[in-house]
């Protein structure tokens, strides 16, 4: 998919993930689970390149990221953007 063919949900997720990755990289404080957040954000970014991501995998990554950086209030607005972007994909099929 390119340009106009791209699912707008994927574009929204890519943008939100990119913003959070930049803010996390610029955040001066070190915290124990920072590496987990960085790894999961990289995984989310990779998912946006290969088409429509799997909803269960998106939600798992979101939970890991939130658990890793949820206590860092400076990152809360960008984390919320990622959550909102993941929510655009709806609930996983059962």
C-alpha cells in the first residue's frame, strides 16, 4: 500500500508511535523498563509497515508499553495517542 491506498488507521498508529518514540528517546530519566518500551514501540512501528496489524498483538504491545512507561507523567499524552490509535482497530475477533 502506498499513499492514498494506505489504511488511515495504520497511518494514525505510525504517527502516534513515532511521536512517542521521539519523546521517549529525548526523555532524560532512566527507568527500569525503558528497554521494554523501546522494543515494543519498535515492534509497533514495524507492524505499521507490513499492512494491517493483528489486533491482539497491538493490544499486547500497548499493555507492555503502558506498564513500562505509565508512571512517567511527561510521556502520558503521547502514550494516550498510541492507545487511541490502537483503539481505532477495534476489538480482536473471538
